[in-house]
DNA sequence: TATTTAATTTAGCTTTGCCTAAAAATAGTT
DNA sequence: AACTATTTTTAGGCAAAGCTAAATTAAATA
């Protein structure tokens, strides 16, 4: 239930990430690729983790997490996402800069630290990428929250899921700009002076437009 | 000037700490003791660090930092103290709880992270123990600041260096309580409801007294 | 079904950083 | 100065985690 080395934690996390979505056990190769390592290394680590009781591993067939392994993975992910939240919301980092850093910070295992950090950040439910932050007890909410597009930072990609102002006039305006429900877009730049955004392939969207778009952030 | 492993950083930091105060090179045994390791290990590491150009090491004579080694040590110490400040001032940890944690955090080497953290904390000059925080350029202020005793947290030890109210009445009051310039004391407990403190061997000191004592925090 | 191809595991090597035990050098004592 | 005691270094091992290359197993094709 605890005491995994930094490296073991990485594998458990990768196993968790790769097994959500795909059905069945995770292949050695997929795991190795995900972690930028060689299959032989992943294979060796699976043996270790199986011995520790954190994964179920049938030779040549792939691996999957046991309940205790999943618990560790969720803990690591919780730490990762809380630190990402901190880095973006408090230190003002951009989205795409925080992953590597969080990858280092996540391996500091100290319940008190993480609980205090959680508190300090206001117990957020989602990280800046829109991914849910597992709770201390290991439960996870699996829904990405809607956000107002005006909150997007440069580099963010998002899918349009709804509008705040659904008046005809506004919807016609959106239509004229080529903005439709379901499209995905990427914010290239935000302009301090008027809040507008430069959107890849769409030119400039004004703050008025952004404030009325409900979006789901993409990973 | 950079790229030392976590372990090497520990040795460089220890070397820095042990060489300030004591004159001449640091002995292998002192180093090992400081890091809870065996002399043989310290000896081997000195060889490595000397090869890297971070320490000057004459066999059987002890080691001392080169300028580039000192630069790294100062960087590690800067990171350590900034994180300690964060843990105490923002997350509300008590003094004595933060050392080990900072010891882990200090090894995350990322200039942008540390500069942003520094900014976020208001570029503090001293950590919660009263030790100076080296600047990004490697300069260090070597004076402990005076603090008002009412700011002391439980567990803090401090030496009385002055008073705010130097009226006769007040000084006689202090005298009656056994409080004199230069004495060292330790705060055992603070009382929320009236701000008073229980002081080891001195009973209770009221907020009115504490607010008028200028102290230097002890390590 | 036999054979080829691809994936997985095993075997054996490397590095880092620690350890213990033995050897070497310094320091202290008579 | 010689001997002893202490400190420091060297030598040789061990564990973790990665790697390459070879062997094995499973999957795909003829």
C-alpha cells in the first residue's frame, strides 16, 4: 500500500493511465514506450511489481494493476495534479511547462504535505488540464468540468460544448466567425490589453465571444 | 556549475555548512557524520567531486569547496530555504517539521521554478529559522534579523536582543519575570485566545510582554 | 499445419552510491 | 625515534534500475 520507489511509482502510474480507456492488460511494449524505456526494463519491473503484489502479470500476456497497486497509482496522480495546479494557479506557469516539474514533485511522499497543499489550494477537483484530482481516499470523479473560454491560457486546446448567451444574434455572430459546437481549437496567444485571444486557424476572438463559450479542456 | 546528482548536492551542501565557522578543510569523518554515512563513502565521494572540479581534496588532509562547488552549494541552500519558507509561511507547518521535506524539495533543480517561487513568496531574505536565503546570483547576507517575540511559533528558541518599550516600568516588570537581555528561551506552546506563550522554565509570558521583546531566532 | 515475424523474457553488463573489511598514512605517546 | 592508536583510503560487494543481445513464446501467414 506504500513504499514504492520513484521508479516503481512511475510504472504504476503508467499502468493506470494506459489501462483506463483500453480494455484488458497492458503490454510490456506499450508500457516501455510510454515511459521512454526499453521493453526489457519494463519486463523486469513487472516482475518486481508482481512480487510486491501491486500488479498481476502473466508472462507474455501483459500486466494489470491489483487494487493495492491502483491505490498507489491514484496517490501518485493525486500528488502530480495538485502540484500542477499549484504551479499554474499560484506560480503562474503555463500549462505546457508544468508536466516535467510535477513529474519530479509527485514522488515526494508525505501525507501531511499533500493534505496541507490540497487545503491551501482550496481542495480543487480538477487540475489545470481539466483532469480530475483523486481524493485522499482514492476516489475519483470522472467528468471534465465545463469552463468559460475566457479563462483559457495560451497553449490550451479545448472543445466547444455550449454557450452562455444563446440569443439568436449571438449565435449568428458565432456562425459568421466559423465557431460551432463540437469544434476543437487552440489558443495561441492572449492579449493583456483587451482579453482577446489569437486562435489557431481562426484569427482573433474577442473577450465578448470568449466569455460566452463553454468549453472542455483537452489533455 | 550545474548537473550534480542529488547525492553530490548533499555532499557539497554539507561541505559548505561545515566549512563556515570552522577554519581549514573539512575532514572526511566530520562530513560522513553530518550526513549519517560512513567515512569510506565520504572519501569516495570526495574523489568524484574533486574530479568534477567542485572540491579541492588532498588525500588524508580533508576537503574544501572550489568556487564552482560553493556556487552549487549556495544554490541548493537557496532552494532548501525557500521551500522551508513556503512550507512554514504558506502551508502552516511548524518549524521542526519542515527540514526533511525541504531536504527532498531542494534537489529539484529548475531555475524557473525557484525564481517564480521566490517571487511568489515576496523574495524573502531569511528563512523561518532566521538563516539568510542566498540570492539567485549567489550572494548571501550574513546577519540574522531581529524579530518580535510575539511572532514566535511553538518550538522556537530565541535569544533576547532588545526591547521595544524601554520604559522603567516595563523593564522592572521584565526583571520581576526573570527576563533579561541575552537569555535564551524556548516557546513550548502558544495560546490562541490571548496570544500568550508558555516558555520552558519561565511559566507563561503574556502577549504584552512578547510584543515588546526583540529576539534573534536560534537554529 | 509449418514457418516466419513480432513481442516478451532472460542473461549478463554498466553506473551510482552505499556498505564492510583490510591496508595505508597520520598523529600521539613513551 | 619507535610504537600504538586513530583516521583515511582502497578494495571488493551489494542493490536498484537501466541497457544490449540472445533466447523464448505467441501471433500471423502461407
